[in-house]
């Protein structure tokens, strides 16, 4: 029999708050974290807006020496992990280090250090490249630094599946505990690539919103006037724990992870399959894994990127997977407030799902003003909804046709 897995701690760094209280308050009040891009001079870019993290201070348990060796996406992850561990009241020093693991996803890692050091090599030569270039840019260093900071020696890995990376990380961590390879996993997603190359690359794809004159209105999932996603940054990290282990130490529990599904589109490098076969199968697999029926689900945290194709295809997938219940289930995209955190999206949105269950409030999809005939479900428009929430699923769909769905329920 597979072991049960629960969520005992959450940590979040986001454009709408750098702790769970501020993050949750922003979501339920429909507050946007999108604004004019300030990281660099973007006057020549088509999109000049972003969901930047504001007023971030790395957790003081990270020494100044270590901080200098961490790129921002790692700082976000380590800080969110520390907050999640503190939230869980888990004393890692008293645990078997080989029974605790780390699995954090990211889509890109550090573009900033690549840009910086490429300039160094062109202007000053290869001998002047920092020896920390490689360990600062590679994606797995978020997991690596967390394991080092906490002296964790169990399973240590990462996922890099574009915008599905955070949810894939959580699903893999869930199964690691189920299979008795660890009792505790620190897991989620992190990202920080609001840089000249990051913004420039997505501008070249024509994927970003150009609603530069109204940043807070730019991310508008499922709205007929949507014109692209808004790039954002941050991290969402949780403590997943085997149920009996959590129960023994009288830990607080946000919810139980009960199902995980994944699939591939096998269709196109960036565009979703218009048949919606991939995400449909993904949601069906998660529900099957959880032993649940579509009508058991109270809320879907949609991938909902605010791009023309994603929102249309995800709506179709929900209709196919949920059939008659599709018109009854509450759906929202918190990206309408946070923007799209790419590889961190699944982690941050999973934190939102846990808080939704705990508080019995479904965050809204803000900026939903113009109904789209192709997107005709209940997207909890513009205002949060207070209601009993027992079962939640969260979708993440990434470039390359990577689909992931995770299911969590009240315990």
C-alpha cells in the first residue's frame, strides 16, 4: 500500500508578496503584482511590463559569503524553503538526513549571469570569467543549495520542463515519499529570468502582453481581449511529509496530496495541441491516481496564461476531462495577479491551492471583463469566492508539450 503524503509547510516569494500572509491577502483581494519593468532599460522592447518581486531580502540564515554565490532564482528558492520549513515546525537537525530530500524545478536557471559573463569574455577575455559562472547558472543549484544549507542527504534532484517544472517537481517528490525513498521532501519551483535575453526572447516569440499602458490589466486569462502572458519571477516551496511522520510530531496539515498525472502533447515546441488531448489525459490521470471522480473536485487552479491558444485549449481540456461537471466546477487563474512565473508557477500556484483549502476561499481571475465564446466556464471572475473547498487540482502546461496536474484534498 502506498504511503500517504501531506503538506505541512509553505513558503512563497512572489510579485504579490514574499510571505504566505501577504501573498494570500493579495490573491483574495484581487491585487495585481504586475507593473512597469524596472530591472533594465526596456524602452526598445515590445513588452515593457513584468511581475517583479519587490522588496526581497534573502533569509538571514544565508551567510553573506553564500549569498554572493547564489543567483536570484536560488536565493528565492532557499528563502522560500527556509520559510516553509519554519512554517512546518520541522526540526531537521533531529531527523535522519538520508530520509529528507529536495526536488525543486526551474525552467531556465540564471540568464543574468550568462549575459554578464558573456560581456566579460568579450571585453576582458576568458581568463576573467568568474569561477562561479557554471554553479551559478545551472538549474539544479536551487535543490543543491537547499540540501547544503539544511544538511539534507536524501533524494536530491530537479525538474526542467519549462512552465510545468514546479508541478513536475511536486509530483515526483510526492511519489518519492509514497515509495518510501524519503519521509520528507522540500519541493516546488523557482525562477528569475526577467533579463534582457529573457524578455527579448519571449518578445521575439510574440508571447508577451504589450498592454504597456495598463500593466495591472495586462494579465487577463480567459478574457477575449487577452494578448499574451506577463513574465514574472519568484518561488513556491512546500514541505511534503509522510502522514504518519507528520502525525507523530503533531504537525499542522494544509492538505493531503492524493494524485498526480502527467502527459505529453507530442505536437509542437510552443503551441498546444488544439485537440487538448494531452492536458485532458493529464487531468484524468491525476484523478484516477487520487481515486476521485470529476464531480469530487471543487476548484481548478488553471494554468491560465492569458495567451490566446493556452486558455482556449485548457478550457476544452477541462470540458473533456470533467464532462457535465465542467460547467459547475470553480476555475481561476492566479496568474491574472502574479503574472506567469514560468518554472516557478506550479510551486507558487500549489501554495495558493493549499491556502484555498485551509481558508475556504477561492482566489478570483481578475481582469475578466469580456467573455470569450471559446472560454465559457466559471472562472471566478474578479472577486474571491468564499465556499467549502475539499478537493483542488492544479494544472501546469509547458513548452515542449509537457503537462502536469497535481491533486490535493482537505484532511
